[in-house]
């Protein structure tokens, strides 16, 4: 069964290869599916020196379905190899998808934890937290479910993220209570095969939080600068001022997690990204101790099915890798240093216009009054007294839509543009706007207009 599914997926890649690679919106330096739909990054790890990025993948359609785990590896997070398919949904406990999860190393082996998704004919869902193990990081042996659904939660229970502290293993799982509140549940284990519930650590209606969504997906518990930080993707928040305008959110709570008493005292929720296309982030700590984040540069909303790459049989990509730092309780995100390897043709731009498609722009402001940057006449970033606004066209309606965020002043912008993506880092990663956009491939003009004095440096990337 596994082999048949895998061969079928490889045939799908072959069938559409030419269409996919000739798409003008194909990206130069982002990870993308070879065909079909990509969503969450999974199983991020540096294992025996090599970086592994797995991803949620439906090879057979540009819509969601029974997910596989696709797999890329790299020595430097810049040059990537496409590896054999890591997981295909072939077994009874995952027949409707090998859903999201994470990776750890133990005894020199790579352990993947993921959610086996099962949908019965009458629509009822089952969920199994599963394990697959590899000696070489490339070929995985499935061990099946290691954790069953506890009775206090609905079958919206998924996305295990595992880590080690002292001699114990811990896992957080995104869950929904029987009265439909999104929460995160903590488990522990001595051996990675037997898991016991410790209890919920955060959620809607917990720790002083009011109603905060009906489901929390893709939790990730990390340690940054002496604090415990819970990253999570809540579903069901209503827009509130400049916040929560995407269908689903991704953000974090900072605090102290007491693993003994199972108490997480935390502050308010902060969104990680202020753009349109950012969801289900996951982090890992590399061998030199840096915390690095990838996210899905997309989201499941009603525009998803209207992305123009769909005619060429692929959709979505991952963000670039970003290094995280915590300063004054706030996460700062910066493109990882390694991405500088992509830089070529450095140019200090004269005037207020430059040209390019796949490039990095560094704008240092000596004076920043109101200004607007036009990206290939298809997306616009505006700054006005204390507010940034990013505008792009809705993929479904073609109308302009906006995302805004308050920032008192701006000193620096680092912008990574690819054929159909923008990642805009404001003031060294204080805020980030991530978006896909689909400009006329012939239009290569970037311009800055306004009450500004600046120097800008440009590199082509690739
Ligand atoms: C987040 C998510 C996860 C799930 C996966 C399925 O985008 O819904 O909760 O495991 O995608 O592809």
C-alpha cells in the first residue's frame, strides 16, 4: 500500500513537472511542493549536522486532502535537496492524512511524531498520535499510534510537538475541549513510546484568558532568553482593531511553565506576523543553539483556491527561515544569517526607483515621514505617522485588501522579495509582514515616494 501510494505521487510529480517549473510565479529561494498543495512545516530539526524540513503535502490535488510528509534536507538552510517521500498515509490509523508533527533525536535516531487522521464515512473523526523512526534520517519505519485520544477532548486533537528536558520527554498537543474551546495539553514520557497526560497548560478560558477560539492548532513550547514561550495557532478569533484579520491566527504567549505543577503563567497573546499569509509556524533549535522558525506562507481561507499557480498544479510555499530572539517580552524575527549567501550584484540604489523580482532590499532611514513603497505596482507598503499598512489584491475578488499595524517610528526595513512573495522585516524584526502577491511578471519596478531620507541597498537573490 505504502509503495503504491508513493509511486503514484512520484508519477504526479513527473506528469506536471514542466508546467510547475515554468510557472512565472514559482519562487527562487523558498521551499515549495514539487506538485500539489503544501501547508505546514513539520519535523524541523538539525540531525547529525543536516537540516531537515518536512512539510504537509497533498501530491494529488491543489486542495487539502490525505496529507503526506514531503522532505527536504540541507547543509546550510540555503541549498536544498528533495528527499524521498518520508510518510504516506497508508495505514488504518492515518488513512486520511499524516497530519502535522515534529522531530527529535534520541540514541542517534530520528523520531517523528505526527497525527494520524482518520475520517469515518459518517464524517466522524479519529485522531492518533503516531511515531515513525529512522536511522539515517531518510527512511522511516512506522511504529503506529503511541498516544490515544483522552476522553476529555474532541477528536480535534493534533500536531504533537516533542522536546526533552533533563531526563524526560514532553509533548504538547493542540486540542479542543468537549465544550469547544481551544487549548494546549501537555504529556510526558520516559521512553518516547509511552505517554501520560500531565494536563492542559493554556487555552481559551484558562490562565485569565477570555474566550479565545474553538481550536488551537500547532502548539510549540520553546525557551527563549530565560522565558517559556508557547507558540500556537488559534482558530475562531474575531477581528479586533488591527488584530486578527486573517481567518486564523498565529502568535505566542510568554511566561513561566512549571512542569511539576503543570501551570503556565503567561501574558497576553501577540501575533507573530502582520501580513496575509502566515500560519502554523514551527521552530527548532539548531546545533549551535539558535532558535529558527519556519511557517506556512499561506492559510486555509476562501482565497486559497484562487491562487493563480493552481492552473500549473501547485500551490503554496514555506517562509524563509527566521531566527528568533526575545527582547523585552517580544519576539524579534530576522532572516537567518545563512541567507546572505544568496546575495549577489550588490548595488546602492540612486534615486527612488529600482528594478528586480527576486531580491533583498535594505532601507536605512535617516528621516521617515509618511511614505509608500510600491512593489511591482501590485502591493503597497504605506507608513503614516505611527502605522504601517500593507495592501495587496485579494486573489478571489481582485479588490485591494489591507493589513495594518502600529509602529511608532521606523529606522530600517529589510525586505525579501521573491517572484510572488514579500517578507518585510520592520526595525530588525520588531514586526513582520508576510504575503503572497501575483504581479504582472513583466513589471519589475519598486519605488519609494514620500517625506523620507534614506539609503537603500539591493541584492539580487538566487
Ligand atoms: C494546520 C493544520 C494542522 C493539521 C494540518 C493538516 O494548518 O490544520 O492542524 O495537522 O494542518 O494538514
